[in-house]
């Protein structure tokens, strides 16, 4: 479950046009700094950064934004890094994203939301697809020595098996 030491964490962050996409605060330009703080920070720094990231890409634990799908592969990468101190919390965030159906459910009742600027329903579906795309990594998570990580991994796996 470990990344190689020769590969720096989050090396592909620069391939995403963060300033051009939106999160809950507006421009998603701040997401790379938060991901880096989670990857390289001490436990308090990582936990604080992950909390800020959660508010930007999965508000209230169920509302995703345009930047969510682009962020998900980096969250999966962080789960694989043993030095990341909040891996169980990242798995819980991935579960929240995989469970997100706020816009889709609301659009069923109010179809005109599908014409809303910025297609939130599409963003929600893309975010869920991004979580599912790397679900194969859960096999390693479920073999982790940390019981909290295994429990969070099981919860995510149950969500993805639906």
C-alpha cells in the first residue's frame, strides 16, 4: 500500500487547472496547498487541512462541487501513503463523496435544476465515478495494520458495493 520513495507525493497536482474550476469557496486554486498539507504536515496540520478541504469539496458531508472529482484521485493517493496521519478520515471523506446524491435527489423533484448554471448533478455523478474508479485500492486498505483505517475502508467498501 505504499508509494515508492522516489516518487514525490502529489506530483500530478499541476496537471489540474485548479484556478479554472470551482469549489464551495469559489476558485479551487487553494486545493493543492491543502492536499500538500495533508500529505506532508504533522497530525494537527494534516487534520486541519483535511477539514478545510472537506468544506471545499464535500460541504456538510454530502454536497459536492465541480472540483470534487478532480480532487478524488489525490485523496486516493494520500490513502496509500503510510506517513499520512489522517488516512481513516480521508477514507471517510471518500465515503461521503461516494454517498453524495443531494443535487441528484433534488433535481428529481425539481427538474429545472438540471438547467442551473454549473451542472451540479453532473459534478456529483463525476465525483462518485472518481471514487469508484480506484476502489481496487481498498484491497490494500483492508489489509492495513491500523484497525481504524480498516474499519473506514470497510465502510467505504460497503458504500461502493451498493
